[in-house]
């Protein structure tokens, strides 16, 4: 069986394809999945680049995995051979707050081996069904980026038709947020440093685009576009570096989903403005298996497919990560297994 492993301490040149022992047949409560696709996240890039303290030598990377069930173990009734499935980011977080953690020790591709391999045997609860008719690469975009956007807007944010969503950037989470919001009747404003990417966002249904290099104080532009009201929801992937602008751009009583730290981990935050505008600032990391199940059921009724910028074969994972690191992509980067 082909497996991609990462030599400690990490780095793109530390990725190597090797032959490994087949995982065999599933035991009681387990399923065997033939993996066909994955997608890259900045979390994966951080791990592969050596950003995880105590990286285990030989770790199998990638948090996202999708494919078809080849066999089921005794007692498994939810899945049958031939079912298409997609992995869960937090395999132990089934529902509610039980299983919610503040670390990545049990996240595939980080604390435990991930899905950069041809087959895996896991407990059945580590996967959900994939959307009907989707390719494995498309389904794999759900695990991390898609579910993060769904939770931010729908589960935590209570998105409804007519709302205004501000999405920072054009990476995987932000483009998923744009697509979900448009499918549910919301208006979307997107920021980017690239006019070409802003034009692509408009083609996906964004009402407005703001080039944050041309307009550094972009919060004022958001207020102009919303007649002074501000956005109902903000997909905040920058962190402390962009949070002051997001607070200013969000309406009184609005919701800011703090998802990433691409613009820096430290900096001054105008807590007085946040309090005065009575906004809800919520940090989140992906979501539970139950949330993912709800998301997949919604996708089976919505006429949308994820935006995949480019698909690389697993053997070219280093090139795929370099493409992500360079920031040239729009939406998700896929890996075919």
C-alpha cells in the first residue's frame, strides 16, 4: 500500500512516498475505506512545514480524506460496502460539547496518522456519508474548510436569507462561506489583494469585492456598501492583524467567527468597540460529526459544488503544498489518491 510519510522535523523536502503494510480487514465497529481524494488546509501546511511541536517521525499527514467503503466490521449498520464517505476532523467529537477540545492530539494528520494513503481501517464514527454524486476530492473539502464555514454561518451564526456576510480572502473556508451564504439567500462581500480573484468571487455570486491593498481601511468601505449598518456575519481568517477592521465592519449585535490567524497571532484588539457594538466574537475549530452529517444532508439539496483550484496526484504532494504556500490558489487544492 502506498503511503506518504513526513520525516521529522518536517519541511516539504521531508515528504516521501513509501510502501506500507495493508491495514487488513475491519474489526467489530470498524470500516475499511479505500481513500480516493484529499484536500489541503493551512493546518496541514503548518504540520508539514514543521510547525507542530513534538512532530512524530514518519507521521502520515492530511486531515481530509474521502473514498468508498470496501468492507464493514461486525455491528456496523450505518455503512455498507460501496458507500462513499468523508472523514471527520475531530474523530472523537460526535455531538454537543462532549469531545470538544483545544488541541490537535487526536486530529488525523496532526496528532495521529492522517489520510495520505490508499486505505484505512477506522471506527465507523470517524466518517460520515459523502454528498451524493460528488468526487472524492470534492467530498474531502468538507472535512475541514467546508464544515468550518458551515458551523460559522449556520450552526453558530444562525444565517438567514437577506443577511450580509463579509468573507476575508479567497481561501478554502472563505470561498465555502461565499457559496453557502449565496445558496441560502444571503449577500456576500469578499476581500482580497487580487482583483482577478475578486472578479472570480463575483462570478460565484459575491455582491461586492474589496481589494484590501488598494483600500487598507476596508471597514469603512463595508459600511458604505451596507448603508452604515455593517455586515451581519464576518468570516475572520486573519486573526489579530485584521480583527480591528472586522469589528468596525460588523453591525451592532453581529457575529464574528474567528477562524484563522493568517495576519498574525498578536496585536491590539479594540475591546471597547467590540463591547459597545455588542458583537459576538466566537473562536471555532471545525465542528462535530453531527454538524458534518447535517451539512452533508444540506448539500444533497443545494445546487452547489466546491471550488477546487487544482488537483495534484498524491505523489506530488510537496508541489501541492508549495502551491498553497505561495497563495496563488482560489478555493481548495485537491490531492488524488
